[in-house]
C-alpha cells in the first residue's frame, strides 16, 4: 500500500509521491494528472496576525472573494475532474459565514473535506454543524503550548485557550484532529511540551512545521530564524517522539530548508501534483506563487475550465519539468529529484524564479544567505511585524 | 470517546474503517483509494478485498476462512498477511475496532 498524497504540500517529508498512479504516457500537457487534493483559500481575513503567515503580503480583500455560488461551482468542477480531497483554508476559513454550506456541498459532490483553522472563531454548535455537513478532519494551528508565548505570536489575547477548547470539541465529536505547530526560534524550546499537548488533546497527527521563509515570514526572518543548535535539538526530539508514540500520534516533520544542503521538492515540483485557489479565484501552483511577479495567473472567473488552466496556462507550464532550468540545476543529477527547490524562494532571494533555490548548497548564493541567517539567528531582534491588511504592524517594544 | 488507539490486530479482532476513513473507487483514475486525513492511500487488490470485509462484525479469523476458501490457499499464510496489513493500517490510525462496552 502506498501513500500517494503525503508531502503534497511544502513538507517534502513524503515517503513517496505516488506519481506513478497519476502520470500517463500522453502529451506533455496531459502528463500531469489532476491533483488528488486541492487547497481552497476561502478568505484572507483572519483574527490572528501571525508574523509567519503563508498568505501573500498583498492580501485579497473581502470584496474580491468568490461568492458562495462561485465556490460551489468550483467544488463541483473539482470533483468532476478527479480531485478527491479539499482543504478548506484561508486566512481563517471559519470567517466565511457560508462555510457549513460549502462543506455540505463538498460532501454532496463526493469530496473528502479537511478544515485547516486557527479555531478561535469556532463554537461547539458550529463545529457540530460542520461535522453534520460531512466534515472529515480538523487541523488546528497552535503557536505554543501555553498562552504567554502562543498569544503573543498569534497577536491575539486568549487565542490559545480557545484553541484548546475547540480541539476538545473536535475529539468529542469524534472528528480526527491534527495539531499543526509552526516552529521558530521563539517557540522551539516548547517543542517537547507541544508534543505532549497533542497527545493530551488526543490528536491523531502532529505537524511540526518549521517556518518557511517567504512573504510575511521573510519580513520577520530575523525574529524567527532558529539557531543550528535549536534545529539539531528539534530533530532529536522529533525522532525520539516518533518512535515512542508510534500508533498513538503520527508526526510529520518539516525541516527548515535554510539549514539543509539540498533544497526541498517544493509542492512536489511546480505544477506536478498540487494547486490552490485563492480567495479571489486565482488558480495557483502554490499559495505563495503570486509573490513571483511577471506571471499571469488565470482565475476560475475566466472562461477557461480549471482542468484547462492546470494543463495549459502559461503560469503552470513555465516551471514544469526541467526545460526552464539554468545551471547549476540544468546539468544536476538531482534535477528531477528536487526540481531545483522552491520557485518562490528563488525569486524572493535572487530576483529570478528560474534560479536555483539558494537553500541548495550548489547555489552560488547559498553560503552568503546561510551566513546571514546564522547571524540573524544569533541576533537580538525579537520584535514581530504582525500580519494584517495594512501591510503589517510592528510589535511594541514591550510586546503585544 | 474517540477511536481506539494502539490497536493490536489479532485473529479475534473485528476491525472496521472509522467514519473519517473512506474506501472509494476513483472513477477518474480507475483505482481504489482510501481517503484519510490529508492522505490518499492506494491499496492493492488484496487489500481492497480485505478492507471490504472490515465491517466491524467479521473477525480477522472469519476473513481468513473466507479468503482461504475463495483462493484455495493455506489459511495460516493468509491470516499472517491479513494481520500484518491491518496492523500497518491501524498503526497509521486508519482502522478502528468494535469493543465490548465496559460501562
């Protein structure tokens, strides 16, 4: 039995990507079978202000969001072309008043639905309504294991307490729970306690996800970058826990690529097994793709079908396969293993998305950027730039 | 409360797929899949056959009897394979079992 979806996000922790199941011997454009899972970013609105938010700096305002009917049409189309799972995400998906209706529609058209939430807006009644509508799985993000650190990172008072409550309701409703813990220099010391918290909450899965540095996180890199010692300790803790908790808590571990020698196979390769739909309806190869300027992303509001956009649009084909590569990727023996890393990171750090991701030791910029990160990790800068629609707000000197 | 953890699959177990794990035929790709939280598993033919028997009523022993008769194969070998496969699935959290109510 093979796991054909694991690692379809940026995790790179995939045991296997199952492309054998998806690829066929047809034309180049048709080679890339429709992804098994799609991320639906229903809104960019969110009560939290996490400084590493994966949303773009330029957030979609509420007025641009797809309507209920538009999302329903998207869900029907996704199911029709062979998508099996839908991840309702954001921003904060529960900020959409029509979430129950959308989950019900996903169920009606045969999609397996996951809710990726901060949970602070949930009530027990609403969660129960979502379960009745056929919701299959809940993933709740945690910023720490106690309110002092967690509420400060989230930029919201009492957030942690509400999350704990919502996690308990999730299990009372017999929904499987994933705890997602985004880790960085200012909360890595809590990792052992976070693992125990996940066990105590009766979670099925724990994602230990080190921050990936694009968008908001890149702006906050000096405040978030862990030290090498922290990363070594993290790996040790995760490995020990994974063995100890086998059969009780599955742990997915996302390593911080700045401290790797080889880049991650981001999204399983550009346009190979994943796309997401932004609040305004853009079909994107990854949730950060809009940070790459010069690419024109097609919308579900256009005259094209989603399948056409996936197979034929310029943005998806631009970095597919290996034809676009420059040296050192072009002649690299690993070019079809990691596809040169992450295009968004390459763009953010080198100005050209077709360059090798500097996370790769073969990138001419690797050494410089790694040294800079190392200096930042040892630095004194702990103030966050909080994520919001105003382009960010700097944390006050004394916190909050 | 929730699905049991740390299940040890034996001949007497009566496993079933929990509510959030779905065995489904994928019409687009013409393969059987198991849908689970953020996972899509591709069970092979034998696994599909076994999973279709996991209804929470049949024991693993019953399944082995049934499969041994159907394929005219040695029951012990089948039982070993079925237990190994189900244990793997249980370790991943995709299998639960009915237990006698204790309260």
